[in-house]
C-alpha cells in the first residue's frame, strides 16, 4: 500500500475512533499504523474540556502557526496544504517542524497534502480555517465546495479585498456567496485580524487579536476553541471594518516603510539623525485615510484605532515583506525594479492589493463616491505600484482636506 493510501486509511480510522479520543482513550498502533506515526499524531493524554476537530487549509507560516493555539486549547487539528505547499507539508511530516517557524508542531496536529483534503473532511470537523493567500481563496473554494456535505463555519486568516460591481468587497462576503453555489446558504464566515507575527505565535509569545463575526454566539464558540494563556482574543461584530483594516495595513506599509530607503539614498553618515519623525507622520496619515475608507464602506472607526488597524499596522511596519518593499521604493527604485532585483520570489501582499484595488479606488474617487483629495497617500502608492512610477510623497497634499467622519 502506498504512503498516501495508507495515510487516508488511518485518517478514516481516527475519524471512527473519535469518541475514544474525546474520552482520553488512546488506541494502540499495530502493523501498518506504526509506519505512519509521523503522519498522524495521537493525543497522548486526556486534555479535558471540550475538544473540537478543526481543519486548516493552507500550510504557510500563519496557517501553521495558528495550529499552535488551537492544539494547545485542546483541539485536534488537521493542516492541509495547498497545491503549492507540498515541500512545507513534507518537511512537517518528516521533521515535525515548519521550515519557516522552527518550532516543533504540537502532537495533536496532522499535516496532509492537498490531495488528501476529501479524507480530511471527516464528519467530526466543526470549523474550517482558511489560511491561504488572497490569490488562493478561489482555489480553496473550488476544492472545498464540491466536498462539503453540510454547512461548516469558516474562519479566515486570509487578508484581502475584492472588486465587484465597481466597488470594494471584503473576502468573507465572497466566501459566503461562493458557498451558496453549492447549496450552503448563509454559512457563518468570520475573520481573524490584529498584530500577530507567525513566528512569535508559534513560539507562544503573548499575542492579542480580534475575531470578527456578525453572529456573536458563533464568535464566542470560536474564541473558546482558540483561547490560551498566550493567545488573547477580543470579539467584534464589525466584520467590514476589521477586514478593511486587515488588508489596508499591508498597502499603507509600503509608504511608511519608505523613509529609511530615502535616507539610504543620501550620503548617509552613521551619526546623522534618523527618519522616525517622517515615518510617524506617514503612519498617522495612513490611519487618517484608513478611517476615511472604513467609515465610507460601512465599518466602525473604532476598528481602525484598535488591534486590527493601528495595532496591526504598527507590527507590519516593523519588519516583513511590505516594509522591505517600502524601503526599496524609498531608495528610488520603481516597483518592477525592486521586485525583480531584490524580491523576485516574495509575495508582497500590499503591492498585490494595490494592483487589485487601485483602479477601483481611483474610479470611486473620479465618480465622487470617495473624496478626490481625501486619499493622497493611497494615490502615491497606486502610482508607484500600478504605474511603476517613483514613489513621490507630496507633503502639502496631506493637508488639502481634513477628513470628517
């Protein structure tokens, strides 16, 4: 029997034996099962309390890191990679470690290839977590939709926006609508947002996030599933505001990350003053524009100044791909030059969002649905990414309009 078929056989065995796991019973492994212990980790002790079966789709850094609080909270987690995650899944299966996280995977987590998704959707699954990139949402829905036998609530780690009918829409709306095509109307879909770096979460550093869902009772259930002494969760019903903040913080980091690059472009002497003043001013301008957008899209301004907005924007500006791209743009490189010469293999979420929604934002401004002079920093980013122009930060434009909400 080949390894994949053996894996599927053991998955079905564990699904049938689920009632024993929940009572703290651990069946012995014999014969074939002994040969796949690196694929299916058994719960070795009675963890107590309510145990849930949770499926995560997407074995990237954050999808894998999210396994840690879920497992530590007493759940069994199945992590299924996408068609692009094969090497990561293989590494986890062989070494019990994600190559980008370096922290041993909890024992109640099973990592599988995407071909095993159907088998992973056991009758006991109570929550599906989408940990794919924004570009991978359509792929994930195409895979999940035909396999679902009943409605299962979905929690999204994915950050992004979509353009529909000339306007901007949040991804949970898209997911709910697409699932209705398969006969699952009004599937509960929520989102996770806030300052949470994957490596820190996997190292069990204290992190505080927001779970957003328009159904308060379901959100309370999700929070119960994931809360641990180090993973602190706040509840919100402002799905629109939370999701816009989660996406836009990547976008605005491209500009906030530029000042160090501008400094590098000059004849830098180590003793000269830095550019923290400039970065802080751009940070404030970004919050001003995020508030304007969120308010006009029907979200709550409180989300902008909470964990999903200012909190996540702060963390994103500290390091990462978006901040790095911003620094490169600050040196005078165009987006295509910076991408091809320095970040050819990297996904820059803020740039991808600019390409996806930039034309729509400009159209909304030209139609008067958004104030023409209300988003000068966003316009500078759109010009740099969508038109491949040098990033130009025109300070006088920041004071043309004082946005009111």
